[in-house]
C-alpha cells in the first residue's frame, strides 16, 4: 500500500486564539453576531481538505481484511457478517430503516445525520456510538460530530441521547467542542429549553466545564446573560446552570450575567424561584457589582420585607452585614418596625434585625415600646409575640429593663391572652437564666 499522507489539523488551529486579538472580551457591547463572525473562521468544513488527503486511499470498513481492525467503526456482527448488510450496497452499514450511517468508501467522510440520531436514541445503538467516541479516533469523531450537530437539542433532551452528548463533550477534541457549542447556542430558544430541562442542564454543565478557550467562554456567557432572568425564575435546572457559570467562568464573563440579574433584582426578589438564586448572585458578586445588586433591594426594603418571597432576600442582606449592608437595611426600616411585627413575613425580618447587634436591638426595642398601645398590640399578636420573645432573649441593659417593667405592668392581661402568655413565659425563662449566672439579679 502506498504511503499515506499523515492527517494534520490546519495550521490556524494551533494558534487559533490569535484571530480574536481585535475583540475586547470585557466590552459588554460585543454582540453574539460579532463573536460568531470571528468563530466562523474556524468552521469544521475547512478541515475537509485535510481529510481528503487520505480519504481516497481509506479502505472500506467492512472488507474482509479490515473488518477486525480496532481503528474503524464496527457495526453489530452476526456470523462474521454485519447486521442488515445488503449485497451491492456499496459496503455501507444500514440502520433498520435503511439509513446509511458511515460511508467512507465513496469519499463521504460525514455520518448521516438521521442515522446518528437514531443510533443515539436506540437502546443498543447508543452504546456503540459511545464506544466509538471513547476510542478517540479523530476521523470517527468527525463523523459523529457532523451527525449530532443538527439534532443536538433533541438528543440532549432524550435519556439515551443525553448520555451520548455528554460522552462526546467529555472525550472529543476542543476543536469539536467549539463546533458543538456554536450548534447548541445557534438556536437560542432551543438552547434555553435545554437549560431548563432536568437532563439537558446536565449536558450543558458538562459542556461548560470543557470550555477552556476564553473566547468560547465569553460567547457562552453572552448567551447565558440574555437568558439570565428566565434561568433565575426557573426551578433547579436553570439555577444549576447559573451557579456553574459563576464557578467556571471568569469574573469578567460573570459580570455580564450578574448585571442582567441586577437590572431585574426587584422582579426576581418577588419571584418564588428568583428569591432563592438571588442570594447566590450577591455572594458571587464583588466590589461595585455587589453594590449594584443590593442597592435597589435596600431602597425597597420596606415593601420587600412584607412580601411572601422577597422577605427572605432582605433577611439574607441583614445577616450578610458586609460593608454595613445590614445597618443600611435597618436604617431604611426605621419607624416601620411596629407595622412589620404584625405581619408574618415582616416579623421574621424584625427578628433578624434584633440579632444584628446590641445597639441595633436596643433601637428597635425603644421604637416598639415608645407607645403603650403599640407594644401591647405587638405582644398579643400571633406574629408579634415571637418578636417580643426574641427581644427578651437579646436585650441588655436599659432595653431589657424597659421590657420587664412593661410586662409586669400588664401581666394580668398578658397571662390570660393565648399569645401574651408566651411573652410572659419567655420573660420568666430569661430571668431564671440570668439568676443562675448572676444571683444578684434576683432583686
């Protein structure tokens, strides 16, 4: 057999990063179209010329002297003959529907898309495709990538096809990763559907972990930022995609995603699922970006504190207390604590405020106890009595003495109230605990 020219990737693949030197990754104005235009120079079809060098002498897969070669894709065999092998079929393997899978013998190095799709979604065929991918042969991987590209969204939503796609992301060359990435994000509506699917998000995360080229990561971040609100409002799958972006992408890439979240922070805080992901976004944000995220929330703290979902975000901000965030929230809530104590969501926020420190707790207690009617209403409220119990547990000095005197003055009323008696019991418990540690306080 004549010497075959060894297969080599095109020269520009070895220094592909240079084509992006004119693109500024930190610029938020860089559009997906501009990035795709740059990445388009690395289209997979440009490697056909290199493959054609050896294609003319590439032996058919199923000739007797090559059928046992481990370097070629093997169909299921029966008595030494490929299943569904037909005489005069130009030595190609056909699926059950007669679809050709691979035809290297006639110069076509690409696998048939529908054939790959059917195999990847078949109980037996998907195992065969996985073995071919794991073998790592560049030519065979090229065939599979070309077959998967057009149906990648469908495969990622299929239990077996998803396994094939994850295997492809895990074992194939970075060059093919780029091509699969472009196919995946090319249809953004389908890409969003994949991210929101319990199976699809696993494959998306696998792809994200394989992205090592900064420009590919930037392109992925741009697309995710466009769907940031939708992902944040979804349940588990969308949140997993966002959290893995924060963990695997650079700080500059994550800024685009976090800015989109910041612009819709109030909307997300009031959403059932959005209020769960917002604390993660605040934790991953740094410096000025964190300020952009939390400032709208602090400004609307009075309204958000009584919201069924948003109050959890306010509680998180109070506990965070970095750069005096908790103190800023308490300052906004001044003169509203009595009203907050009477609502279910607001009472939780007031309890968090009481735990911020001795000075903050004293200020809140003095505000509540300023008017007799107000504190009696709070102490006998189904939610406010928990605030009173929390105040008794953290109060010190003059604030604690004020609470004790007030409870003693209205003890006959509180003891016969279903909620007030809980406050009296908390005061007695605090006094007993104090007397054990300091017997002089019995007076």
